[in-house]
């Protein structure tokens, strides 16, 4: 009998061999936007994103965590962040602390570590935000090595420990790390600096190579980007409101993607995604986006293009989690994650490589996906958790002051989550769905 902490991954696992291993693994580029949902991506011209989607697949059933740090933990470890106690923001300038500042242990076999076993050169450009980030002169150099290097990245360039307004004041005053060195008040526009560092490393590095470009855009502080970063913005349209600044910042992501695609070959893989959904009170969102498990908080873009994609330009509706990039990129590289029994990484990751052959006909390797935000012990802030299947979604909000709130949605009839079903009014099908989702939550590994 499997131990209880292994049941979630085991119950969902389906054999998905993915692309066949090759003698030389392909190059992989991952570009991560910050705080951008599908509606946001589609609210402004994004020709480079559109080009990528036309030669790849758009995963409309992709789910992140409700905010930045937990999603990044899931991406690079292939584990539910709750396994490491990460349910909210973390402090990249403070030492690891299992209660106050959970930081994934360096003993984990992260995705870049896994790829290095296949001969990859690895680089992170931009934002880390997974707990303490180490650099020469770090305020806590006596602590065990943490940060990108400890988790398998050979280089960390134009690095950002957390957000631009942590350690600095904004996109032209930020705390920059380049491997061991740091610049306290970097004035080069952050998104541009990261683009330049990414292009330089990619074009000067032999393969196989893995590059993760983790941009700060379009995270606050909202501002008007430099003209060279938004060449498609209509100069006759003033950029004044928070929504207009936010949308202009989204366009800087398209600019970066276009400059990177100039150097990507036909045999290279490109993954484009966001870490969580729309910030509050911009672009039509009214506190149902980032920091919540409403649809606009956790359903975010994922577009994948590469030589193994057979049906171009299609949209895939099947459920995919941010934790699943781990197993999928491992399959592309022809390597295997650690076994679930090791507890070293990838326990909760399920490859979606089968979609590359089948496109929108792919039914998925997951029956359910979940996301959550929770705070540290002793705090007075809420817990927000959701679990969903293709049709049904259960969202639970717990607060130290009862009662808890539960919301059941029939996504077939209510995809925008406007009409929650009341527990007392559930018909037999709704009751069965509610109880099944509760059982799934009960089987999740403990925090």
C-alpha cells in the first residue's frame, strides 16, 4: 500500500512517455510573465505571442497558484508548494525559516538540476522569489547555500531576488544580481536589462541549453514603459490610468518575446506562461484575480511551441498544472524525474507531452487540478483553496473568524463563476461532485 503522502500523484498518474529521447537533447526556453491572465494578454496587441501560438499550442486549462512564489516553487520542483510550507509571499532577503520564511531545500532535484544530468547548460534571467536568494555580500552569507545556483542554475543574470520594489523603488531602481555580484540601485530599465542578458547568454552558449527568463512585467509598480519597449503602442493614446500602464507593461513582454524568438531555432522548444492572474482593480478585474482562487487568479496563459508539436495553432482545454512543466520538460529532454518515493522532486508533476501529438483532441493526464493560498501559522489572514475537475470547481475560503465559506461551481453552465451553488440546494449530481472534490482535498499531502 502506498504511503498517504504519495497518493495524489499516484491517483492521477497516467503513462505518458512523451517525445523519444534523442542523442542530443533540444534547447528549451521558458519565458514567464508576471501577473498576466488570458484576458490581459488578449486586451492589447501581442503579435509575438500570437505568432508563437500559431506555431504551437495554447493550453486554456493551465492553472497556476494564486500568487508568485508558490507558482515558482511548483515550476522548478514539480511539487505542490504546500509540501515545503510555501503558501504566500516569501522574503528573498532573509534567511530560510520553516515558519517565517519557508525556502525549498537545496537537496531537492530541481528541474535545472535534472537537466544538468543530461548535459544541459542552465541559466535564470530575472526574478527568483522562492525564498532566500544568495549572492556575494548577502546579508546572511553564513546560511546554507540557497537561491538559483543552489537549485541548479549555472548562471543568474540580471537577477531580481523578488520584486523590483523590494530592494529598490521600481523598474529603474532595482536590486540586480549577476551571479555573485550585485548592484544596489540598478538604473537600466529592468525588463530591457533582462532581455539583453537573456539574448546575450542564449546566443553565446552552446547547447543543449535551458534558459528561464522570469520578467517582472506586469507586476506593480505600474508605470509608463520606455518607448522602445512598447513600439506598437499608439502614441495618440495617452497612458494615464493604472489599467493603461498595466497594459503597456504587458506589451513589453511581447517585445522581449519577439527579440528572443529571433534567436530561437526550429528544433528549440519555447514555453510562454504567467505566474498568476490579474492584479486587483485593473483591466476589469474587481478583486477576483491575483491572490484568490477565482478563475482570473489561477487560470493563466501557457503557450508551447517546438519540433514535437504536430497540430499547430490549436487550443487545448485539458487540465494542466504549473507543477507539470517539470515532468514535461524532463520528457522533452529525455530524462526521468526522481521516483515519487524519494521525496526529492517531481512527485506532483504529470507530463502533458501527449498533447503535442494530439493537440485539442488530447483528453489530459489529470482528472483534477488545484491551487491555494495560505498564510503562515499564527497569522490572521485567510486561506483560499480550490480544486476542480473538467466540469466542477470547489472553492473554500477559511478565516480565523468563522464561518468558513464554500462555493461550488458548475463550470459547464457557469464558466465565469458568477453563480455559486448553495450547499443546501444541491441536486444529486451536484452533491456527488461536491463530495468527490472534498475527498480530493482530503488526500492532498499535508502542509
